[in-house]
């Protein structure tokens, strides 16, 4: 760890709400400022991600998004009857931390930061988009991964996808032991459809999958599904649509199965959904997931707790002051469906293009095939997902800085957005890396270009499939 000054502070944001933040001030400062985001319902400062940021030379800040340590990342009982605390979580704590953090940096170094950056994933991805929308002057460059941007629908979708697979004693329930069977069949059918059998599904949304191939043939065994279970599987892979064809949320993508135990493998739905309904929507601690009804969707949209939705799609102010946004999402995300990022991108495009604004001027979006929620891939795929992403420290790689051996703007998203901001060189692709031992990066297993949406990586037909030079980014059609 680099030599640095470390400090923290507690701030009373309103009469009945407080938040805390931490600051790292390295001795070898690169003259730049970095804020890092949170995960889930937060409640703690992201010290591990701060440490990684400081290793680049940044002065780094992070907030706990509101002082509610007892709530844990997936708990929200702290929000009961406390709208100001929810506002701190929604946007206020991060913005004020950025303001105070820059003041501390100037006082300590005797100079303002030359450039200001942000990096976060999941809730941190949402925070990045929300900052660009509410406070476009805060950052010159933002890296936002797997953004939990549509809070009012995402939290309910976290619960709804679990409801498809409940109760555990019902005929439709798919036990955890069958998830690997489903994953193997998805890989068998979808992997060849992208033109190359390599254990990586380049674009799961284009796969024509027949779940019925998993049907038990007369005798129920441990490697097949009943008709009721096939119906559950089709629900999981289908968009959530309510009455009058009202779209609510995209489905979990095929290839996300290795992360299903945390999404649909428990005897109750995700607490990210149930706690949200109980404490942010005010249903109270006695509310049960069995009490779910579609009217809760309208209640959630009406309340928009904490004004957390990052749905101000007219992002011209951020673009016009020169801001740059690099957005990525793992196709195999089992927590925040990858399709929610495509939906966000299209909403921004539909808002700005009629106004004469081209997204490529300030906003780049990349899918990462095989990447789960903010990091890692299924062990069987060894997908090249590592791009120096935010939140990686939470996946057991706290000691890993950037992309070991490839600390440059072609392989690292934070350095890529820096090059874009400071040199005007926009990224057209990133190169993902996978090591033979993900927890101890050393020998590279494979690398591959990650393409700017809507392009995908295509094998050139010759050369080592594990080498990035053997691939090119091309349109689907």
C-alpha cells in the first residue's frame, strides 16, 4: 500500500440523518480526484475500492451512503420512517462527499484536482449515472458498471424472479442442484450459435433456446425438469410483463445460471426486494412476500424512494460540459439483469438523438460476455472479464490492482476514461483478461476484445482463439 494520509468524517446532512465518508491522500499524488461507489443498500465506506484507486495515485473518497451500519448491504430496516436517510442513500451522501472531498484535497495539497473521476458498480453504477444527471459538474469522467439505475423496478424484480421459483415444496420449484444442469444445456445450445464453441456465449439475447430439451422422459431423475419446472424456467428467461402488456423489467440472461443460488435459490425471495417493500415503500415489518400484488409497482413508481432512479435520460448538461461516460455490464449477471443496461442505453438514445445529440460523443456502452455481477465468471467458462472494474474488491480480489500485467488504457476501464477525457482518444473496444488462477493473477488464460454496443466480438477464422488479435468487433448483422 502506498504511503498516504487517511481520514474520515461524519456529516449531519439533515436534522435526523447523517452519513460518513473516508479520504485517502497519497504522498505520490497524480493530481487527480476519484470517488468510488457502493453496493446494495450500502452502509459502509468502500475502503477496498478506495485502496485500489489510491494505487493509481488518485486522492480518493467514498461514502457509506448514510450511516446505517446495522442494515448491512442487503438490509433496509434503517429506512423505516426515515425518508431523509433514504435520500442520503439515493444521491445526497455521495454528492456532498464529492464536494467536501475536493475541499479537503485542495487544503491538503494546496491545489485543486486537475481532473475528477468516478468508478462504481451495481449501486455504484447507479450512483455514477445519478451524479451525471443531477450534478454534471462533479466529474469529468465516469465509469459505471452494471448500474442498478431503475431502483423502483429493480428491487421488485429481485423479489419477483424469486417468486417464480417458490414455494420450495411446490411442483414448479427448481432446486439448486438442477442449476448446473440448466447451465450446461444453455451452453450446449447457445455457445455454437455465436459461431464458435469456446465456452463463452457472446450475446445470450440472440440465442434461440429450447428449454423443452430438459424435459424428463417419463421418469423424473436428477438431471431433467418436469413440465412445471420448465414453466418456471421460461418465466425466468422472459421479460416481466404485467396487465395490458406493461413492461416492468428484463429477465435474467441465459448464462447467468451460476449466480442463481443468490437470486432464486433461497427459500425466500431476495431481501433486496422484500426489505425495499417493507421499509422503503412503508409496508412495514409484518409484510410478507406471500402478500405480493402488482399494485406495489405503481406505489414504487409513485414514491421513488430517495429520488434514486437514474432516469433523467436527457443527459445533455453532462455532455455539454465535456463529461465522458463509460458504461459496462456483464452478460452473465445473476443479480442485475444485463438487459436493463441495454434498456437504459436505448432510453437515453431515444431522448437525445432526436435532439441532434450523438451518444458516441460522450457515452460508450460495453457488454462483457461471461461476466457475472461486477466480476468473476463461471469457472467452466474462464471468460475474460477483468477490465479493472469497480467493485472487484468485493469478489475476493481486494489485493488485485487494476489489471495485473496490463495496466494501460486498452485493458483498464478507468485508464480508458482518463485517456478519453484528457487526450480525446475515445475507446472503441476494451480487452478483457482471464488468468489461469483468478484469485492469483499471473499466467494469462485468454484475452478478448469487448466491443462497443451493439457490436460483438467475432473470431477472424484463424489464429489462437485465446488471443485478442484473433478477434474483431463487428455488427450482429
